[in-house]
């Protein structure tokens, strides 16, 4: 038997995904305010329709749905690894936005 403790649902990556998504919205707004552009075509479309507020609401809604799904049925080990990979991706996105802001 393994001594590994697995949280069901997996709160650490869930909370990190939520926090990093909201940081992405805040930093994207700052980059756009400094004259930058949005690289994500879906986010660019949402920005055109409703601004950063709509992007924030959409990201929050998707995150809430993921949390509900994880509470209802804990993810498999493969999906848990994928969640951590997405956390890593969002760390890179937020880091990139920070670098862009530092250069303005």
C-alpha cells in the first residue's frame, strides 16, 4: 500500500487554476491597457464582445464547472496529471504577461 495521500477532489490544482486564471485576466487587462494585444483568438473574440469583464466571467464559469465535476466524480490519475500540466501552462502565461508589463 502506498503512503501517497490523494485529495479527492484535488483542491490544490483546482485552486491554483482558479487563481492563475484570474491573474491572467488582470494581467491581460494591464497588457491591453499598455497597448499590447491578445494572442488567444477565443479571448480576443470575447474581449471584442464584452471586454475583460466577459473574459473573467467566462473563465470563472469554466473553472466553477470543473470544480463541480471534480467534486461529483474525482478525476482519474491521468486527468489529475493533465490538470497540473494546465497549471504549468498558466504559470507560463502569467509569467509572460509579467515580462511584457515589465518591458513597458
